């Protein structure tokens, strides 16, 4: 999937993604979370 710079606004559909679950190590995608509330926070850490 090509990456594009796009500003998302409240209510916009989330772009498809695939991330590793920090607890299980399994890969989780947007399709796995369909129908449930979802909030993604990107933060910068110094740990």
C-alpha cells in the first residue's frame, strides 16, 4: 500500500494498518478490530 501524507479528521475512516500486539506478539490489523471502538495514540518516548 503506498504511503501518502493525508491529514485525518475526526470521523474519517482509519487507513489500513498492521501492528504487532505488545502482549501476545501477534500481528493485528484494522480488520481484526472492526466493529469495536479504537483509539490509536502515537507518542514519542525517551525510554
